[in-house]
């Protein structure tokens, strides 16, 4: 299919204001309007699908401005055989002196906490516990297709004359990085055609919505009369010629520059549109987790704290953990891995990663004067959670 302005030919000419007069019946009404004919440019709809070529393997493609998911190939069977060896390390906890030092550093960094309790408190007991944070990441790929159109400004057109388009899942595309959510877009080969612009009927312009094609509108200052009432410094009133329109009663239409026509936004004045199927490849990292934390400290603090990775596995399909000494970790690993196998029917699974982190959590009991409470030191960075600290204030004032 030969395309106008295609490879080797001259580019199509863009319409611009002043390229000849408009048709005789172009103007609307009996004269320039007193007010804009519309509140703004009309909303243009998508081009009709009628007459668009059909391609094998793209029967479910979305229409213009609509993306439809393409069913992925069947998933591979679950991994068979024995899982690879799983070795786990352990993590030490803090003593009382380290807990008190962490509290002092925490208070020094917060102006709303008094320093006296941290320096004078007596720690009666420090209980070290290791919180466990299990995460499962399933990195998947989804492919959507839909028709798009853009102004055709010349150049080669990869259309059906070059052969049938490849199936949606056979088009090469590689992610920028594994386990990173991002998106890529590309033109499906051999699906492009050039069609006349449906919005302007291949003219390259529209009738100006403000002046109706006249290039002028009635002057707002004088209402089209050409004269306005003026009051001099003595309070006397008299009719004078309108300074804005020069007494003509009409003003230049600034929307179209006086030409009565505006460039078609759809084709940008080139009169023709390139239509093709766009492929959108979406890489999504699906992340689920399970936290085991036995103290009263909020579990969500463990999720963002630094810990030591005691186990990590990256495979196309991971084997769930079944041999860790904590049964709750094994049970939830099996549950989450099994749930992800069928959780994303419109996506192809590329890779999985599971991690088990140990996050140190130490609960410290203390007394200060007549006050008794506890705080927690957690994470390798030794963050502190002390909701009951005895000297707290607000509004940023300092307590010494």
C-alpha cells in the first residue's frame, strides 16, 4: 500500500493561515458574532474504526484510545524435583548498654524529647528478639494493544505491504531491569496506514469557533456600535468613538488571527493521519510479605527497618521455604508462593525472588524517678520506638 508522502516522496504540505481564501459558504450567520459562538474549542472524538485493516492475531485489539490486554502464552508448569539447598544464618541482639546508647542518640536527634530521662534512666531488663520479614516478589509482563493515530508528516510507513504483523507476544522487548515496575511502548510492525484526517475532512483547518469564520467579532467595549459614552473631568457625558475598535464596531479575532480558520489540532494541519497498532508492555513487580514480630512494637516498623538477609532465592519459579525452624515462615511461604501462581492471569511471569530477613528488635524496660515503661530498639541502624517517653513536647520547642 503506497502512502502519500511515503519513503522517497516529498513530505505533505502543512496548512497555515493565509494559504488562500476560505470557501464562499465558510462563514456562519449574517455577520461577526457579538459573543463567541462557543465557550471553547469543540471536543473531537476518535476516528471511526470502519475501514481499518484487520490483522491475524489482533482480533481483540482495542479501538482508538482504548487498550485491550493480550492473553499471554500458557504458564510453565511448577518446578519439579527437590528444591535447592536452603541455608539460613542468624542475627545477634543488643545488650542493655547498647540499648541505652541508642536511646540517648535518638533523643539527641529530636528536639521535642528531653535529654534528662535518657541519661538518668535505669534499665532493668533488655529482651532481645529477632523479627522475621519474608517477602515474595513476582516480576511479570503484560501486553496491551490498541489503535492510535498521529499526524502524518512524511517518511516511511511500515504497512501491511511489508507482510503480516508478528503476534503480540512474539515482538522482542526486554525490561530495563528485573523487579522494577516500568512501561514500554512501541509500534506493532506492518500495521501502519495513512488515512485522511476525520476531524477536518483532510482540509487541515477548522472554522474558527470564536468568530464563525468571519475573522472579526463585535467589539466588547462598544457592543458593535462604534461609540461609547465618556465622562470628562467636569462630570459631563458625551458620545465618543470607541478607542478599541476605532469606531468600526468590530475587533480582530485573536483566536484565528483574522483568517477565520484555525489549524486542526488532530492532524496539525497536515491533513492526513498515520494509524497503527500500539503495543504497551507493562513490567510489574508484585510484592507480598509476612512479618513475625513477637513484641508489642507495631509490625510495620520492621518492614522499613534494615536487617540481615538470612536467605534469598531468585528463580523463574521459586520453591517455597519448607525447612526453616519457624513453622509460621514455612506455612506463609507456601501460601504466598501458591497464591502467586494463578494471581495474574493476564501477565507472563518472568522471574521470582524470595527473601527472609532477620531484623533485630530489643525490648528495654526502664525506670526514671517514679516512672516505669519500656522502649524498643530495632533494625541494624538502631532506630528507637518510645511512645511513652516521659518528657515530650510539641511545636518544635526544646527540652533540656
